[in-house]
C-alpha cells in the first residue's frame, strides 16, 4: 500500500512539473487592449521551443504575413511559426535565447518565456536591447 501511495505521489508531482513549462496550448492576450488574440501551440524540438498560431480570435487584417522578411513572408497567419529556438536556462524555469515574431509588423524580438502561477500563465517578453514589452498568455490545455 505504501508503494502505491508513493507511486501516485510521483505521478502527481510529474504532472505538476510538466505544467511549469511553456509547452502546451496558450491564448495570447494583447498587452494594449487586454483582449484575446490567438491560440499558440508551443512544442519542444531538438532546436528548442517552437510556437505556431493555431487559430485567431478575430480574423486578421491580412490573412498572410505580408510584413515578414524571411521564410515566413506571405505565409498564412494560421499555422505561422512565431516562436523559434528558446531554450531552458539551467536551474531556472525560464526559456531564453530564442526569437518571437510579431506578424503584424514582421519584426523579430529576443524572447524570454517565464511560466507563472503554477504554469497557468506564461509571461512572454519580446525585446530589442533594453526596450521591449511583455504579454501574459493563459494556458488553454
């Protein structure tokens, strides 16, 4: 019986730990209007985290990334990779060294992802040098 309880505790601890990563489905919330914008799925790859827009809340003004300057130029917004290459900082629940794309202006920013509130929220910081902005995304699943 003690072994069964110990096993259940380990499984539960693993589930909690799994939620403190950025991996999962997130609803982005506009930092200016506080309105939901899109759902982004973040997955782990050999090159770091990758995030794609799965759906938009409102149809975008342009259904493709007109302003993008790389391989994403003129690609559909839905399905677009907006997060590339973020890696976990050793001994911290922070992911950095990646890039995040703003499909509205085609610019890429240095990225920092920080799970908050037990993994229910994600602080997403995009910056160029000392200047940047942070959005708080909410976990969908």
